[in-house]
C-alpha cells in the first residue's frame, strides 16, 4: 500500500490557501463597494474613493479570472 | 447499434436510471447553500444547475473508458449481468439515502455496487484493494477535513474583513459570489458524473459486441447521459438540499459564499492535482466548516453524525445489494427479470414512502414546521433536535444497526421491508 502523502498534503494546502485567498479578495471587493455610499455621505476626498473603487474592481477581476481558470480546468 | 440484446438494453436503461438518481442526489452539493441563503430561488437554482450539468456532460474531451477508474479489473470478465447488478445496488442505496435526506456519495454507491457484484461473480481477485483505499477511502476521509478547515478559515476571514460594513449592503455581493461558485460545482459535476454513466453504457455496449473494444461513447450515449443527469438535477433532491442547507447549521450569506467557494476550489484543485476528493464529502465538510467559522454559529452534530454513518455504510451497503443482485442475475433470464422486478418494486416503495412527508421547492427552507413536529415524534429515535424530516429518523435507525452489525441480509432487505 503506497499512499502518496506528499500529494495529499499539497492538495490540502493548495485548497485551503486558494479558498482563503479568493474569499479574502472577494470580500475586499464587496467592502470597498459597500463603503462607497458611506464615504460619499461622510464627504471623504474623491481621490480616495476612486482609488478604493479601482481596487475593488481589481479584486473582482482576479476572482473572475479564477472562475475562468476553473472552467478551463473542467473543460480541458 | 443493430443488434442490441434485451439484456444490454436493460443495462443501458438502468444506467440512465442511476444517472438520474445521481443528478437529484447531488443537486444539494451545488445548490443547498445557495438556496438556503436565498441567493437564488429554489426553482431557479435547480434549473441553472441542471443546464450546467447538461453543458458539463458535453464539455469534456476526456473519455471515460473505464467505469471504475481502476478499482475493478474490467478485463477479468465483467459481464453485463454484473454491471446491471452493481447499478441496482447503487440506485437502491441512492434512493434510500435520499429518503433519509442524507447526502451520501453517488460515486461511492456506484463503486460499491460494482465491487459487490464483481466479488460475487468473479471473485475478490478482480478488485484492486490499493485502488479502493487510494481512490475511495482516503479521499473520503480527507475531503471533509480539508474543505471544512478551508471554509472555517475563510468564514472567519470574511467576517473579520467585512466587520465594519452594513450587512444589507454586503449580502448582495456575497450572494452573487456564491452563485458563481455553485455554477462551477454544477459544471464539474456534469463533467465527472455524467461521464461515469457514459462509461458504464459504453462498457455494456462493448461487452455485448455492439461497439468495438476501446470505442469512444457514441453521441446518443453522451446525449442521453447528459439529459438524464440534467433531468435528475432539475427534479432536485429537496430532502438532501434541506439537510445540507438548513439541517447542519444556519447559513448566513457570508458563510454560504465561503462554504461554496471552498467546495468549488477544493474539488477543482484536488482533481487537477491528481488526487480527486469526493464531491459530496467536500460540500458537506464545507458546510460544517462555515458553521464553525461564524461567531455564535451552531453545528448540529447529531445530523453530521448521521451523515458520516451514511458515508461509511454507502460502499458496503451498495456492495451487498449489488452482490445479491449479481448472484440472482447470473441465474439467467429469470434471474435478471427478478432483479429488475425487485429494483422497480423497491424504487416504487421508497417513492411511496417519501410521499408521506413530501419535501419540495415550496418547503425546502421551511424548517419551523418540522421543528414543531419534532418533540413528540422524534423522541424514540434518540436523535438530536435538528430540523429533519421525520421519515429520516425512522429509516436511519433501521439502517444503521443493520450495517454496523454487518449481517448480510439486513441491508438489502431494506427496499422490501419498506413495502
């Protein structure tokens, strides 16, 4: 019986880290979007708001890329 | 396909029936948390999952030439009767666990049925024990731990990052993200599981001399397998969706997103790295993990325990039904007819039983009614206060001791005793 513990360990590590990274990114994206309304009401500088919006979009774009890669993995 | 014998035709129809049960049994994996957080309406969720399963069935160019991934030595003379008996074991176990509302692995049921039928017909030598451990047992043990830990860590993280935001503003985003993860799980399911059925059908056609050895599945095989799994998915295994979405823990949108993303990531990463973890165990583990990750989240361990018992029983139970089926089916035409008759009778009995406490899209998230009915009726079953349909407890208390004691006749008797 030869159980490939190293592969198993890698699978576990990659799964956990990727999940945390993706959930983290997406949450940052949501938070920047959700704070938009609050920031405008509080009269925060426009530059900061614009920067955080760009950052939020970047997070979503990375998540979308991950989904695209997932579809690629399924199909090929 | 000029001369398909009656036996081959029966095997093909049975394979499609298994594919159908596979679809509705596994809808919960992709859609339970999506439905329970309200990210999608129940009907819309199963419809989307069904379409993606269908697409998934056509997507892959990798052909399922082996039905069992090396677990069974298919060159040792696997007859159509054996495949048929294995499928019967898998279908009946899938239906029983559906009746109990328990998410057990359809793939394990198929492997179990085929292993049992092969042992009864060819002998133990035709089973590769190493492959059973490596491809079934280890992945099943590891999957819930990995996905559970990932979901728990991700849930903690997302609550921490979003702690200063308005919950109503963020939940919309979480739900959207969850739909994306669920879509990936559905697509992967269509590709993997529909291919298993295609492999079974192709093998039966080769065994019957209709196709040349090493043939690819014909288009009608691919199409019918895809349609069967999509129809099953659309029907929706609402009992299992309820258990997974509401029975284990109360899932909030951030948790649902974390759980579903953990499931999608773990399934895709593990299969890509050549160590595929069991989808059902991954999804169930992720749901438990997201329950542990939220402050104040409660995991109903009694439901989780019943689920784990069902996982452990899946392989042996489907195997015993498959073995008995193989012994009977090898007696010739009357034997095959008898197995077919028992399969139909068992399926009808389970369906009739399910109608006593129907669960469908209208009451899948509605656990209050069930809770109210609990104290009076569930007490003798010595189960916890989890919101589960009452028949679940009746069925599982019967099944569990039978399997633990390992008496051969008890488990396969299930479908007939419920008549």
